[in-house]
């Protein structure tokens, strides 16, 4: 049986619109996949940026507490004042440091696990977006090397 091209021409003419539909479906699928990849990439980028900002605030708060710890150990009169007067607080507000500000409060604590210890609370806030982090350092004034860090 011999089929000629001339006999198949009418069949191709009937299917011309189906090629357009097929191309449009392929284009739609590729567009959906591309949009999904871009959406996922954008969300990952935002998440990484937020994580970076949290880390920056974390280390800013850490620096504030360490600076206060060093200052109290150098200035024994302030440390003695904190030990002698439980109601006394040593506060420093709005320390500009790096890309943020730090608020530091040092006081004697009567918390169950740290009775008589000095509690230094350091709160860091980034200037660019307001991300904040709080770190708390407890240390024993009779043995300043005895420190405990708490993340809040």
C-alpha cells in the first residue's frame, strides 16, 4: 500500500491549531516552573538575610555584656556598690556600636540559681531594621571567672 504526501496534506491542515495549543501549554508549564524557582530563591534570600541580621544582633548583645563585665571587673568600686546594695542598678543606655545600639543593665540578682551573683542584661537593636537580641550574663563576684550565659 502506497501512501502519498498528497493524501496526507488534508490531515496536516486539520492539526495546525493543535500545534499552537501544544506550544502554549509548554510555555505555560515552563513559566510556572520558572516562577516557582524565582519564588523559592527569593524566600531563601530573605531567610538568609534575616539569619544574618539575627547573628549580628546576637554578637552585638554579646559584646555589650562582655564590655560591661570587663568594666565592672576593672572598677571594683562599682562592683562593690552592686554587691552591697541589691536595689542598685548600673545602667548604660544607647551605646552606639557597629550597626546598632546596645542597652546594658547590671544588678545583683536573687534568682534561685544565682543568689548573690551579678546579672548583666544586654539588649542589642540593629539600626537598619530593628532586629533585637538579648543576652544575659551571670557572674559570681567572689570568683569573676565563674560565668553563665543565657540567651533570651
